[in-house]
C-alpha cells in the first residue's frame, strides 16, 4: 500500500480505537451465541431477531469452483504457474511499472479472466439471497472477477477492496474508458489506449504500486454495525484487508468458512470455524435455513450472466462440489500457455524493432517510424510508489492457500 493508503487506514483504525468498543478482553464474557459449533447453530442465529445485518469478507476461495484459479496456492495457484515463464517475477503481470513497459502479458491474462467467461457460484448466489431478504450489510471482496455483481448483489452492497474488471481508465490522465470498446479490444488481444492522451488504459484493478480504492477505507466504519461477520475463501494474510476481522464490535459473532483455519479465528467464544469447500458448507447452511430451493433458483438465474453459451449450463448446481481438480488444472494450463505465447511475441517485437532500427538507420523517415512504434509499445517508465499489498484479483503479498 502507498503512503496515502497507509494514512487512510491509520486514520480509520485510530477513530475506531477512540470511538468504538474493541474486541472483548480476556476478562469479559459475552453471551454465548453458538450453543453448538456447527451449521445448525449458525442457521438458528441467522433466523433470530438479533441478526439483522450480516457482513461478508470474501477471497478467491469462493470463486475457484467457477473455474477461476486462485493466485497463491503453492502448486495450483496462478503465481506458482507463472513462475516458470520468462517474467522478472510472477507478480510482474500485476506490477504497474512492468505494465507500463510491457502491457501484453497482462492483457493476455485479462482475456482469459475477463467477466462473462465464468459463472457465479452457489456462494455468490447465497450473498445475493441474503441481500434480497434485507440481511446483507456489505460484502467486502478481495476478488477482481466481478462475480458478486454478476450474481446480482447490488453495487452499493459491494466493496471491491482490490478493484475489479468492472471499470477501466487511462493510467495517465485518469479518463474513464468505454466498457464495450474495452471488452472488444481485450477479446482482440489489442492494447487499449486513451483516445485523449494516448496513455495506456487498464481495468481499475489495484496493481502493486497503486493505492487501494477510497471507498474501501470509507466503508470501514460500517463494520461496527455488523450483527454477524462471515469470512469465506481467504487466507487472511494480506493487510489491510485481513485486519478487518478485528474491526467489528467485540460482541459480534464471527464465522470462518474456509479450507483451513486462518487469522486466529476460533479464538473468541463466539467464533465459529466451519472447514471445507465454501459451496458445500453454504448448501448445508441453506438447508438448515429452509432456503435451499430459493438458493437453487437464484443460482439458476446466473446462467444469463455468461456472455457465451457454447456449452449447456445446468439448471441446478451439484449437490456437493467434487474434489476433482482436473477442470481447474486445464484452465490454469491454458492461461499459462497464452501468457507464455504473449511473452514470446513481446520478445520478437523488441528484437524486430532493434533490427529494423539498425537496418534503416540511414533513412531518417523510416527511423522515425520505428521509434514511433517502440514508443507505442514501451511507454517511458515513471517513478514507482511504495508497493501496495493489495490483490484481488490484484496480487497479494504473503498470501497462501486460496487466493484472496
């Protein structure tokens, strides 16, 4: 995070420390909310009058069943696979200075991850269902895939902590860029450029070296209103996002739905840890709530969120998500191959430009043409701000397991 983001977070945490109750101390004993540490107890609390505002903190683990790879799993994550390519380091694809020099690898990756290719999961639809029932406070997501939006969660209920593909703008003059034109250029594997200043255009994803969005910091104060905090599909290792679990009221129950226990959750008497695949646990919860049919209907509507229907989409999600990761492995392999191809093309372009420059140097006009081409593909590097630890799907330092 840059200095601006650090100052905003310090201000938010500072105001929280002086005006709000902190997490309960060791001598305080809050009322026991979960009589049993299971899905049934959680369902009873959600149906009670005491639970009016549910807040979510979610990471890449809620999207992997859609076929989107997480970023930092040691063997299957996107970074682990990018590490074998000719990049200065795997995260360079999301580094603002590398992007300025060579945007091609990012846009190759963007084409594969672009919204409309992946369908929201059962977990996304559950968040939408809670919104319809008037129970959703906010959904704070580290993901850049826009699947919360495509599931129908209202935009004013979503905080994309690390930005997303939903909007885009010029990195120089900051002018917004047209959605349809952006999508067309990405599909054509062309590099979008600003019509005004000719600067590079990129989605509003937080890259290393950029600030987190201001609405993330503005939303922190609302966490105090939470009656329930549900954390799903995240390793809780990337700050400032991971710090939010401690910004709810000390009496607020917290639930972790994840493959692994993380972030010290489970240490408080009203923490509930449910380990397993997010979609499986959400289905069990919906059964306990008596909402399973509603959830399936909501999920069936997400078929319309896909931009292509080359293959038939099921009307009902699987009863239980299977452990077979073959489909995801194939998707990752396809993405890596395309990024590798783009790097090869970039190298050929650079070599070709250098050779052309040498061969036509006596011809001043041709030399100018080559220089124009080089400047169009390799904008000058500017000074770098302190690297941001944000991801979502921007890269996240220190993350392991499910990408956040």
